[in-house]
C-alpha cells in the first residue's frame, strides 16, 4: 500500500513539473510567436478591402526592358502567391533598392495559385509595386525548377548586359551593401557562387520525400552545385544557362538542375562564397550577426525587418536570446509547444 502511495506521489510530482515547464516555455516563447491572423489583417485582407471598395483596380502591368549596362545587379525572388508578408518585408528592407547605385533591380517570380482570391490579390499587389512576374506555373514543390527556368528566360530577354543575377528565396536575409562591395572589389565571370555542395548523392530510399529513382538520375553522385536558397550568377552566362535548360533533361531539384547539371553543361565554375549562409537558421536573428556576412536562411518577416534595422545601426548589439544556444533553444520550444 505504501509503495502504491509513493508511486502516485511520484506521478503527481512529474505531472506538476511537466505543467510548470510547459507554462514557462509558453511564456518565454510567446513574444517570438508569429501571428498569422495579424499578418492576414495587415496584408492581403487590407488589399482585398481596397479592391472591393474600388480604390484599387487590378490591371496588367508592363515590365520595362533594360538596355546594355543599365542594371548592375538583378535580384530575382521566387515566391509563393500567398507569401504577401514575406514580399512586404523584403520591400521594406534589403529589397528597397530604388536609390542604390550602381542600379539594382528587384523582381518577384510567382506561379499560379489554386486559390483565386490570393491570385487576384497578388495581381493587385503588382498594380501597386510593379515588381512581380507572373508565370503560368502551378505553385508546387515539383515546379520549382520551372520557376528558375522562367527567371533565367526573363533575365536573358529583358535585362541585356546585366552584370550579375542573384536568385534568392523569400525567407532569406540579405546584407545587400556588403554584397555590392564584394562585387565591385572582386568581379566574377563564368561562375555561379554561393554555398557549394560537393559529393552529394541521390536518395534512393522509397520512404524519402527526396527519393530519386535510377530512371530519374542514373549516376551515383550529383555534380557540384550551389544550394538553392541563394546563388549569384555572373551576367556573362545567363543566356547560355537558359539555353542549357532546353537541352539538359528536366530535374525536380532546382539547385541541382540549374547550378549543377546546367552549369556543368556550359562549362561554368561553381564557386564557394563564405559570406553565404545557407544552413537552416545557423545564425541568430540579429542584424549584428550579419555585419560581415551576405545571406542567412529561414527568417520570418518580422525578424527580417528587425535585423535590417539593427544592421543599419553600427552600435547595435544582439540580444541575449539571439545568441546561438538561446535562439536554438527557443526555436526548439516554439516547434514543440506553439
């Protein structure tokens, strides 16, 4: 009987501490929680209200063709139709390029959404900003390579003589001034640069999301390629790279296809750039962590805006929670409990 009572007491203590830990974790992580509802209200719901009131009309926009040498750096951002907040954060921060010299041009590349409301609102968004390219490509993971082919096609046809093309995802942080300084100091030709991946082999396991059969890719290893979160293409190979997509068999993994198979086909060089951080949040969400870096991967719109402000302030310091151990712990707790 005594043993049973002790067991019950032990269970009660365990339950009590589990509840306490959960509550403390929730309280600690709550300030870092992104409010999807709030994001909706401040972004596409507001756009929808403007459209319905007649203040904005959706009209097809024509994109300018840029002549030889007019654009130094073309930034192209593949984005899902529904990612209104990501695009807004980019325009407010590193994508605010209107006053930058030499000329930098920003374009978002969107496919076709099954959600007609989102599609209509994205078209209205473009009526305001005129920085979105719409492609007749269904928004699926399998079609990411199609988006990259489309952005190469547009760059080749509409931006003749551009010095560099940066393809970058919409959850990336970019230290644009540092990138421009590097490009001016160390010009590059015949290269695709970023985070190089060497010796990678296809997953052959049936249960893997990234499974590739022998019929899809027969070799045991991929050629060296640049991680697809962000890569820089020198302008002299853009047209050749696009033409290569018409000759190299289509492959589902965008980075392997464009920066590996097609790059190899035209004889361009894959180049490592230590300033590109492509690992999943491998630096804390603090602008000061990127003062001597170029890119960082997987940050929320709110984090990107705060990081950009911190980067502009040379005296800013990272918060304690932005240091590696603490923000990894917070990320883990957010994933588990929020």
